């Protein structure tokens, strides 16, 4: 799920010699010391598909209570992380997340207004409802050319050999993308 990927990414910052359970404990102690380990470890280990029942038994809860506890634990973890330092949570392709991850993020978003956590959700569908939607319209011809030029500059800084587009190839790319910024970026990278 999307949430598991987020958690795994956070766990990558733990010391590499630690066991999976110790990495999770390290994360919780460092970034969310206010969380109750007996409740939060089973919840998070379940998301991460880790078996920690030997040390942290899973509580017997109804599915609804388990879901509520999971969402609350995740809320407290991410809000706690933002107390340690400002956090930016970027989710590209919100529509591709599983429904539970979508629901969790939409419930977390309103709680961010009083924290140092900014959530940026991108979607190619307009059905995402958040506090401040920002619709990205199609780019005009000049804006599309500028985007391609900047992206090529960025890509060339990372490449061994510089790459450029011929005028006909650039024209085809711009026509095919039809001013859609995300598609324009992907076509430029593919070229």
C-alpha cells in the first residue's frame, strides 16, 4: 500500500545494522516519543507486514476499531515527525493509491493546518477534494517550450553526454503532449 511505502522510506534513515523491529522502534522513539509502543508497534508492523507479536502482541479489535487505531497512530506519527522538523509529504498519483491510503491522507490533511506538515497530493483526476486544490491547466506553447528546456537542462546536468532535441522532434513532442505538464515531462524524459 501507499502508507507502507511511506513508512519503509522513513525506516531507511534508521541505522542499517538494526533489525526491522529495532528500526521501527528507533523511528518511534526518535520522531514520535509520545506514542504508546504497545499500541503503535503492532499497528505499524501490520502495515509493514512484519511479525512483532512475540514482543508486541496484536490487540483483539473489531475491524472498525483496528482501522480507527491505525489512522490515529499514523496521524500521530506524521504529526509527531513534523514536530521534530518540518515535513513535506508528496504523493504523486493520488488516484493510484489504495482506498485506505486515500482515506487516511484526506483525514490527515485538515489536521496539518496547525503543524509543520505540508501534504501535496497530485492527481490526474479532478475528484480529489482537499482544503486548497490547485488545478494545473494545459500549458501554452511558450510555457511548454520553457518547461522542456528547463527539464533538458536538469537532465543534462546529470548525464555524461548532453542531449538536445531537434526542432522537428521538439515540435512532435509538444504536439503529442498537448500542453499537459505531467505528460510533457514524461515524454521529455523518454526522448
